[in-house]
């Protein structure tokens, strides 16, 4: 067992925070990540500018939602109306400026359509206490921090009129990603750019001018679901591209001199170009022939903020994906000549790992709402994730009165925090015992309603366990969060680091019923680019792997892709027709339906990894692998199938349950286990609970 004892001469201790925070955040549907941020003074988070502003996702309660709906149109709702409504609710005491918060809520409702999930920015000092009190009063169901673990900033600017030109039978491809190849020859034919619009979610420089547009008045355009970042419309793009030829040198000059985006196309910022080439580039899809007169789909691209791309935990992805998907739909809908004759296929080749994996996150529910509100007009195609072989999921059957133990390997020299989520069917009847690699164990088991931290005299908190009765991250059961600070420090950082090695987590049950406990390690990897080697993962307590192992490659789907409306794309090797070892898989928790829904090729062969795609600049080539490249293959096929005059079998896209390898119709993983197998074979630890204080249970 790896040890870090020699690196930590100062004695460590676990202690319960009896009165931990200025604001009691252990509300019903608490956000454990927000609690961790407050406990550590946001040390592991990158706060937005201006100071004090934080982005959050909120699910509003049915009463508030109905109040807004009764106004028929959120654009007719005035802040005074909302303030009066709130003040009529009994037992709600607050001195916060309600008017400012009402303005934020109305703007968020205007962006959200028919969804109760809002994305908004609040002043942490004045508005967070109100959010907490509103949650206790039932005005909000839950709220969740969307700060980058490891930025976001908001800017507003000038008004601008809508583009009057409309398009018949409009079809678009929407992409939320990093690296938009606006100047690429594939996307600017002689008729002009195929991009209807590009929204860069990156905070805008105040000195930045044309061609980018910024927005100050959130109500100027009824369909615009954005109040931050900058945007280019098709006319802006065509004007900006005049005088710039194709080729790397010319296009680099365009991104630097005209768009003021010198990092676009640089190493690590080209992922979106490869995705877009597979999704919308000049290639044919077998088995489909388009209707005569149909033009190729137009494009709407959402560029993620740089800090979110660099956020290895994926902590802020959901917020920007929801805003991005709503933007794509709004821009497509407003450009269509007929409000019923348009369709968009949105490609999401990114994601994160932790979460309930049951479709109940606010991100997944907001995407479901968007699809249902635009029935038959929005396809959401989500990458399964490259997660199946990372050992980031573990599951125990914990018998009544017994316990189950999880072992988490936290690597040394990791400059980033580690997050491990333990999902329980309910909070009552469970307690947690944590052992660090140094052998420091909590003095008493951690129970519901507690925040327990690990530190040493005079040093910052190094780890914490947050056990809330219910959490904002999911609606079923609850989650206990173990957070561990970085195991290495910056040379200029005088603070302490957390112990590296194997952390032992024992889940003890006092419940009268057996329970399945799922645990996921959150990603510690870049959204795009080469994989890092510092991903924490589950291990066994010995060199021998028991059978069956409690470490599972099932339910390892991308955590933004478990919703009812998401179409999940997995990956297979084109030479062997076998599912790749890394392709994330289902089932979704509490759902026996097998996932992914479809598989696309992501590798040419073992000796030729990846798929050849267009590079960021015209005339260049690149290789892209993983479910990132399989997803746009599936998305393109789904879009073109809906518009095709003739649909013939396509051997390239494989639907689960119709796997073509031999006569076996069941998709199986590398161990020969059916992907839709049930949980009856879960490993368990049947040992009785260890006695406490010398008295056996």
C-alpha cells in the first residue's frame, strides 16, 4: 500500500464543524460542492470576475413556476411583480435587495423556456443567503454551484436588431465544444459562411470591438438566451472573412487580427474542428440520399469558456452546456421561416463522470425540457464518455447491519483536487468511517447532517466529508461527498497538501434493508486533448483481484447523458467491430434499458488509432479518437436520416441490440458481460459490523 507518512510530520486530525459557516448550507437539497468551497474559502475554485459574482443553476418550485407561467410571457413579467409575490410568502425573512434578485430570475426565466431549471449569476454576499432561505421556504427546489473547479465571467453590452432574413425548412447542426474553425474552407463555400451564428462564452475584453457583438440589455431580443460572452452572426462572419484566403498562414492572421482569438487553432484548442468536420464536413453518409433542393445544414457553434475547457473536473460543464443548447435552439428557431419546419441536431462530445447517473441532475433535466418543449425538432446526441476502463465506478451490496468498504487511490504529485461521490438510497441508517493513507481515522463515524474536515494545526483543510440528507445533484436518495485537496503544491504556495495513497471508506448500515451503494470518482482530466495520468480511481485492498470485483465498468456513462431524451453514442473499433475498451456504458441507474443507444467508429485499428479528420486550418489533417469522434458520426446520421428521401441500411452506425458481430444480438463488453445485465451479481461484504467501544452489535 502506498504511503505518504514521511511527507507529513505534523499530526493530522479529523474534526466536526459544529458551526462551520456564516450561512447554514445544509438545507434540503444541499450542494456539497458549495459547502466544500465555503469551508476552504474557494481555494480550489476559480472565481469569476467581477469579484463576488458566482454562477448557479436553480430549480424553481412549482408555485413560482406557475406564477411566472400565469403571466403567459416572462418578458411581460416585471421585477415588482416578483418582489410582491415573494413578500406574500409567510415566514420568509430577508434583508437582501429582492429587486436585484428578481431581475436575475426574470432574465433566467426568459432564457429557460418551459423549463424550471434556470441558469443565473448572483452576488454571493447579498444573494446567496436569500437563495438558501428561499430553498427552505420551498420557492426553490434546489440550487447548485457552477463555478469552475480548479471560472466564469459575465459581460453585457449593446443592443442589436434581429436578422430579418428567414430560411425555409431550416436544419442546423449545433455544437458545444472548443475550437471553432470559422475560416475553414469546408464551412465557407462560395455562397458564404455556413455558420448562422457563433457564441463565444468566454468573458469579453471591455476594449474588444467589431466584429464581435456584446449585449447589455437582456430583453432586447426575445429569443436570445445569453447575457454574457460575445456573438458573431452570419453577416458579421461574411464581412469579417472578406480579403482572407484559405490556408494556415492566412487563417491564423484572421483569428489574430480580426477575431482577436489567437489561441483558437493552437495545440489543445482544435477539438471542435475535428468534431465539426465529422458532423458537417464534405463527406457522405452511407445509405442516405437527400431530398432534391435540400441544402446542407447550417451551423451554430458555442465556444466554451477557456477556464471550463481547462477545468479537469468538469464541474462547470453543465451550466454552459445548458445555456449553449438553449442558444442553439433559439438561434435556429428565430431563423426559420416556419416555426414548425425547422430541426436541429446538437452534438455534445464532452462531459464529466460523477453524479447519480439516473437522469435527475439539473443539467439532464434542463436538456430533457428543451427537447420536450420542441418535440420532434431537437436531437441531443451525447458522447458516452471514455470512462469504462478508468476504474471510476464502484458498487457494493451492503447488507442490513453490515458494511461495505471502498478503496480510493489518490496519486502523488497531483496539483488538483479529488472528488468522490457515494450515492445512497437514503440518508438515514448509514454512517461513514474514513481512513487516510496516514492511518488517521475519524474519531466517530460520520452521520447525516455533519461536515467533517481533515487538517493539521495551523494549516488549511486538506479533506472533508459532507453528509447532507438530500443533495442538489440528484433527486433520488442522497450523496456523501469526499473531497481531497491537491497532493502537490505550486512552488509559491506555502500551504499544506493532502496525503496521497489509498483512502479507505467504510459504509456502515444500520438499515433494516439491504442497500446498493454506488460510488463515482469525478473526472480529473482535460475535457479535450491528451489524457493526464493523475486520475484517482478505485482499487482493491490486496494485489489479488477478487471475483466478482466491486469495481464496475457499468453505469459509466457521461454524467450529462442519462436523461430520457439524450441519444448516447458509444465507440467501436472499425477493424474488429468490437466495442472499444474505453467506451462508457449503461445501464442508467434504476433503468434496465441498455446504453449507449448507437455506436460509431472511433478507431481504424489497433495499429492505427483514431479517425482521420480535417485539421483546424484548411488543407491540414488530424486524428481524433474516442467517443468524441463517434458521436458526430451518429449525430450526422440521425440528422440526415430525418431529412432523407431514401433510407437504406447503414453498416457504419450500429444500434444497440442489433450488433452485427455474429448472430448474437446482445452487445457485450470485453469480459463477455451483456451491457444490459442486472445488478443481481453485485459483490458484497457480508462481514458483521465491527464492534464499537468493545460491544458487539
